[in-house]
């Protein structure tokens, strides 16, 4: 498959300061994290459900207060006495521009997230953060772990202040790709940042973990161009890292153009811009020294988790390297975590979430039901992940 076409296919789907300790049961002021600010009804929700765009208070990567938005989807069925169980859903990469945010195009989110109807049928409430405020000029914090975690945990807190939601205290974290990165960062901060809420499980589909190694191992020029373009544009604004550290004026112009493309409906433009980045040779295999500390800072490191973990990974994923997911699962097991691994040898980055929706929703339902999670750690430790591409293979692409 040609690099440009592969980039266009990838564009349709993908793709980290300690948090504050907050009592989820305490009344919140207008700027306290998790404060519910406003709601706007939106159409196009799956059958048997109602949806709203909500605005709520959170903190950025430096713990500074800000407002962000997200989507809340609530089943029309009667809520149980203890309140509805909450699934915080982190979507894959949709683009950095404000118009790309799920709350700006909710119908496209509903159409591209097949797990939502299944979760709603189980009576779960869906809370999906935009991770940013598309109505502001603030840059999207792409793969910025702390900011993602704050936004994902605070939408759970905010929805509990929304009368229509009738939300309880129990919640699960579920995400794919960029959203899986957010889910794992959220799990790390959950005990302190979302004190008072009950996290029952974490599900991560194709989670980016070791960003340094993942950037080094990506062998598709199209995928590398897209991810580098998004990270470079976002982090140059979030962290002030100059794009001139690795791109000339033309490369910087294309990166900024790529950042305006939405992966759900700007495929042709993204195809053109990723191809231009490849041809302009502005996407080095090794990022400069200015970027490495931030890549390390925003990587997901195995920690003791407050709830069981489910990982789904495709063996043919050339965006999130399977070997790195395997290594993260093994490291998590060694810390005593309960880890379930769904390994699909023939799935790639675009197909792993759709192909594992049933088992994942069943696993989440079992966590809310209080059933023992079990663990695949014995087999995870023994099994070997597919070997990453060699340097020769990368050079040949």
C-alpha cells in the first residue's frame, strides 16, 4: 500500500505534573474542576437516548483553570436507584482544529463510535470529552497526558451535577488510540484527582504508551508525517517548542495546514498535506533534543492501577507499535495489576476497536456488576509480541 493512501486511511481514525486532590461529592464553584456550567441539546443521538453538549470547568497541563466541552449521552430508560453508571469515552484522533471537536460534529461521532449504542443498551451513561474548548483559541493538547486526564475525569464529575443524567458514583474509562492514552493517564490520577468516585475498570484500545520508542519505530512515512504534524503543531503552542527546530519555512506551513484538517471529513486535504510533508523531507525519524523531554513526560509508564485493566491491540497496527503495547502490559502485570489482553493478530489500527466492541462492553458490564476481573498476566508474561520492523525495513519504505 502506498504511503499516501495509507496516510489517508489512518487519517480516518487515530491518532500527560500531578493532579489536584478533589472531593467528588463536594459542592463546586464556577471555576473548580468538575463544575458543570451549561448544556445544549443536540440531535442525532442513538435510538433510545438523548444527548447534550456540555461545558464544564477543568484544569490544563499546568493546573490553571479553564472551561472545556464534551458530549453526554443518556439512555431514556429509567435510572437505577444508585444512579446511572458512567462510561468516560476517549475518542481517537479527530484533528486539532476547533471544528473537528466531537461536540461540533456530534452526528459524525455517533456514526464513527460503534461502541456507544452497545453501552447505552446496558444502561450506561456516555461522557465524551472534547479535551479542549473548540469555542476558544486555546490549542488542542494532543497527547498531553495531564491535560487529557483532567478533562476526562472532570467530565465524569460534571455530569453528576447535570439533573438529566441522574449519574451515580461508579465510572469506567474507555478510549481508543489518543483516547486510550487519555484513559491510562486518567487512571493514574483518578485516586487523588477524582476522590470520592468509584473507578471500576479501564479499557484501552491500541494505547500509545512509550512515545519516544513509538516515534522511532513507526515505519510508514504517511503515518509518521501525520502524527509528527499533529504533535508538532500542538506542542509548539502548548509548550512553546519552536517548529524551526526541525522544519524549514515550507515544512512549518504544511504542518499548520495539516493541523486544520479533520480526520473525519478532510481526508483529501490531509492526504495532500501528509504527502507534501513526506516529499519535503520535513519529518525526521529522530526528533530533536527539544522534543525528547516532552515525549518522555507524556509517555504512559506502568503504575499500580486503582482498577482492572483491559487492553485491546491489533498485531498489524503500524501506528501504535504492538511490541510496545505488549511491553506495557507485561510491566503492568509485574506491578500486580489485573490485566486482560485481547490480542488480535490480523487487526490494524483502524479495526481493533470495531472488532472488539462486544467483548469490551461485556467486560465493562462485568466490572460494574462487581464480578472478579481475573487476569491474563500468566500468558502475557509468556507470550512474545510481534517483532518491530527493523531499521532496514523502515529505510526501505
